C-alpha cells in the first residue's frame, strides 16, 4: 500500500515532469527563427505597437499592445547563446561572426571571412518558379551581404525550400532554412541556420514595404543568420530586421504563389508552407 511519503514523491515527480515539458516547449519556441521570432507572444514584445492578432492575421483593427504574458520568452539572450556579436567596424573594415550556440539544427559550411567583399551588387535566386533578382544594399549592410555571398558560394541555399508564407494580413515569404521540409508537418521548420550569427545592420529608418528583402531573426539582438523574408505587401514591423536589398524582378511570381494559399499545419497565425512550393535551386551574387 502506498504511503503518504510515496504519494508526495509521486506528486513531486509529476510536477517536475510538467515543468520540464513546459521548459522544452519554451526552448523550442525560442530557437525557431522567424520574422519577429515566430511566436505570437514575441510579436507583442518586439512590435510594441500592435497586438499579435492585429499584425499577424486577424481581421481586427490595430490595437495598443498588451502587457506580455508570463509565457512570453525573455528578451535577453540565455547564457548558452554566447557573447553578442559586434557591429561592423568601419575603421578596421571588419565584421564579427560568432558561433551560434543556441542548439538549433545546423548546416555547417564554415564561417564567413571577417573582411567583407563590398563588390556585390546583385543577388539572383534561381527558383523552380523562376528567377528572383535583388538589388543589394551592400554599402549599408556590408556584413549581411558578405555572409549571404559566402553562403551562396558554399551552395548553402541550393535545394532549400521556403517554409513560411503569410496571408493578406501578413504578406511575406520566408526562406533560408536549408533543413526545412516545407510540408506543413515538420516541427523544426524555421529553426535551421548556418551555425553562426551576427549583428543586425541598416536599421535606421527601415521600412518593410513591398519588394523589400530583409533578414529574419530571433527576438534577441545579434541573432541574424541565414533566414530572410521577402515582403509582398506592406508590413508594420519595428526597424529590427536588417534590410538586405530590394527585389527588382520576380515579385509577380511570388504573388501567384501566394494566391494559392498555404498548407494546413502552420503556426496558428495564418502563415504556413506555400501550397505551391518555392525551391531555391541556386543562388548567385554578382557585381
């Protein structure tokens, strides 16, 4: 017969298991890299302007942001994230790329060189839907362009699929996770990265209007990696996402993809993998 002490041990064990499960769920949510960090709660924290429903997919008018709930991830990076990367050093003409120790899935192709190559002018995505051409903001985002050029040279993006598309209320296409399956079933879509991170750039006066391509990040600063998003309408986002450049060709292709909608099994905010897949066959940067 179970004693009172046995019962207390059982209750304590069950309480500990529930705590660990909640902690694991929060950690998974924190690791997911996306525009505004992916989660609805993060939207409230980062945006500070609209509620998550207003920004992400509801039909309600914008409202003042509410106080974040206790389940909202903390705004400071955990100790395991390591030292924060330094911004571009104009005097030395160097970039700071640091190891990303947050534990997400990684496709390791090494680290970009610290000295950026500023000759890059154009980035072309050769996709299964057609070419998408981007005019790069190299002078304002040298470290970001340098990273993208390095990853493209290493064929990091080749064969990857864009894993997240938004509805009319959140018009964007997100790509750059080389491990995403984009099938509406893979829980780790949006968590993949190159194993390094760096500081955000080109934020002053940043606007996320139609045609802008910007870098996705987790909620903490200094978490830019390889994921990016192409704005297909106008997004009311705070200036916290590096503007990489502007699309000069191919938006019409993505408009057609977006009209076909997204798969079921998305993130619960109206976004999800596009029904009509977008695959990056090859990425080239020229200049």
